[in-house]
């Protein structure tokens, strides 16, 4: 994949980069103080625990809501499509992510695999760091080779889906209609992903047509990497301190 070729220069560019990074970090810190990346709202949690039988529309809604408000998913998707211009390429990468996400969401709940959600979410934070470094061309400079980006997208998709599965296991889902409800939830997740992806692509389309895109592409991925480290540190702190 393409990497950043031009870095911002000059005092004004460095100041601009610092302000962007500071604003993004403050915004994410504020957001994380009220909810975790895979958290489910109390009202939704109560609804999930009290329902029985197959309920297609409500679980589709809950899945879509989770994806649209899941900032870790959105950050990763933003990194994945940052340098993708062809819809064919975007479709391939998003499909790889969706397949991974779907497999572990269903398998994790049905197999009742229990792993600390803090550790899973820390890995998800590292997936954001990985993608930002990939966009910056770090692996080619540091190690002299380019990792398989499609395989990495699939693997991290597995962790993203498993992250949600660890949360759903805490809600004591009714066995009546469980499989169909999980499939409905996953359909909602993928619909939400398409909505979020559409919004990101529209914004990226406008930005790419401006002269500032290449000038600030490096900064944007440095900020993305910083946010990934913040996500990882936040989850590791929860694992060791909570």
C-alpha cells in the first residue's frame, strides 16, 4: 500500500500538528471517561437481558448502533482506507475486516470463550497503531519489508469481533433464539459499518481534492497512532488497576 511521502515542514506546520494531536487526545480522553470502546448502554443492556425469542429488528438496531458509536472500529477503518482510492480495493479490505469481525462475534458467544475484555480492547488499540505505522511506511524503513496488509486486516478483524463477544457474554443472553439474534446483531454491525464507511469516504473524498491532503497526511497518521496508543494504555490501565 502507499505510504506517506511528504512530511509537513516549517514551524507553522509543526504547530498545526501539535494542536491537532492535542485536540484529538483530549476529545478521546473525555469520551473514554464515560464509556469503553465496546461498552453497551445501560438501557440496551437491560433490553438484551430481558428479551427472549427471535427479535430481528431490535438486534439489527443494537448492532448498527454499536458500530456507529464504536470509535475504535472507526479509527481502524479510517486507517485502512486512508490511501485506498479504488472502490474495488476498499471493498476487498472492508470485506476482510467484516469476515473476521463476524466469525469471532458469533464463535466467541456461542463457544462461551472468556477472555479479559481489557486485553482484547488493548489489542484493538494496537491494531490502530499498526495501521497508522503502515500508512507511514514504517515497516519498510525499519525492517525492509511490507507486511501482508490484507492478512493483517483479517486478523485484526478477528480481534475486533472478539472484543464485542466478550461484552455480550456478560449479559446472560436467553438461549431461545440466541443464534438468530446473534446473526441479526451481526447484520446490524455490518450495516452500521457501511454507514460509517460511507461517511468516512465522503469526508476523505473532499479532503483528498484539497492541497492540504498530502501536506497533512503525515500528521493525520501520527495523530491516529497516538490515539491507538492512548486506547491501548487506557485498557491496560483498566486491566491492572480495576
